[in-house]
């Protein structure tokens, strides 16, 4: 007779597949039940979080909490030193209000300078001093007339009533006629020192040229005298005075 299956030293672990699964399953179930028993025993000896009263954090049923108290905990990093509730967008966290923008610079309007006043004075006017002079017809002159015969051994032309509203310099444009080579004339303002001027030729005794000179006038009426004690002066048509 053959020996019984699994008997003997060499056949003790020679089990069939069904028996092997039964043995392993029984062992696994035993381990699970043992672990469950240990877990229940540990749970019975320590309180769970459910034993605390909800919302307060205090221990119930006389149990003592050996952890640090809430008052001993360090302040939260979000809590400001000195207490206080900081809210997003509050005055403590809101950036400083930037300074108000300055209004744009608006320059003050300036008073425009007074425009110069131009006044013309005809040489042949009866208001002038016409000492030993001659009045000639001149097709190119204003008023078709001019004053000549001025200079050495001859006459002197004096413009009277040259008016300036304020004292200061004035520009005088002298309209003259000289059909020859340059002639020299002198101008005196209010009897002051003479200004010597050289008048180039104008190309004919009816052709008019211009000479510009700056003189000092006083407020009110002034006189301008044309003369030359040394040689003949040119003929004169008019003067135009620019004053402010």
C-alpha cells in the first residue's frame, strides 16, 4: 500500500492546491482579527477628538489636556505686534496717498510793449525855422517840395515840435536829395552837440535817399536843426521820427 499523501518526512508539505489555499486563508484571517483586537484595545484607553466639546477646544469628562495652552502659543505671523485686526485694504495696509499733482504752470500774460509811433515832419512846413533857405520843387519828394540852400554861408533848417511821449532814444529817418558827390550835414537835438553825417549822392536832384540816425529826445516837444558851417549840406525833403 502506498503511503498516505503528506505523510513522511519528504511529503509533509506536499499538499494539494485546494488545501494550500485553505491553510493560507485561515492564517490571513487570524492575523486580521488579531490586529482588530489590538486596535480596539488601544482605542478604549485613549480619548478621541469626538470627546472634546465642539467649537470650544475644552476637554470633557474630566480629561486633562497636557498640551500647551492657547495663551502660551506664539502669535501668528499675520497678527501685528501690539494687537489689532489688519484687514486687506484697511488704513494700516493701504499704501500712502500720493501727493496731489501740481496744477500745470500757466504763465501770466505779459503786457505787450508799446508800439512805436511814426510821425513825419515836412521840411517846407511853415512851423519850422526856415532861416535863409530856399524851397524848391521836387518831383520825387513828398508834397513835391524840398528845402535847399543849407550850409556854409547859407541857411539853417530847424524842425520844431518833434514830440515824444516819454524820454529816451528815438529813430530819425532823414529823407534827403543830393545830385552830386557825398555831402556832409550836421544834426543838433535841442541845441545839443552836433552829430556829423555824410550823405551819399542820390543820382539826381529829384531822387530821394534816406539816412537813419538815433537821437535822444526828452518828453514833450523837441527841436532838430540841420546845418553845416564848413560846406554845403544836401537838400531835405522830410524827417520821420519813431518814438515809443
